[in-house]
């Protein structure tokens, strides 16, 4: 006998109600590994300072130079290899003082 939505065996168990443990939203996360991320930028010949990693990650996400990839059980991102756009992003951020040479001078 085929199972139908009215047959008791075809019902799925209800999801438990209550709080769920979740991780931060992808856009709010710092770079998963700052050294690996900066290594990608170094390979693209993008000029940066090491303490810019979190800011560059956030700016890259906002500019869609970094995009989350669909994955199961792990977090994965694609980093665009558009050197001109990365250079423009860094130049604008430095010009608008979102990134500076000294860590203590970076605006929050």
C-alpha cells in the first residue's frame, strides 16, 4: 500500500520547539583564518597591512569580492581574483580613513 500524507507511517516527526544553537551570521564573522586570507591577497599583489585583515574581510564581503559558497558542515567562501577591484577597495578605504597605517588610529 503506498504511503500517503494521511497514513500514520508517512508523517515526519515534528521538529522540537525551543531555542536553537546557531553560529554567527556569515557576514558578521571575522576572516576564518586571517593569514590564509591575507595570503590570497598577497598572491593578487594587493597592498595591505596585517592588522587590516578583519576590515578587508568586511569590506570584501560588502563589495561582493568575497562570497559565501553553499556547503554542508563547513564554511567556505570564494575570493574574487579581480586585482583592480581589490586595489580600488583598499584605496577608497585608506582615503576615507576606514583603514590606517597604525592600529591605534583605525576608526571603529
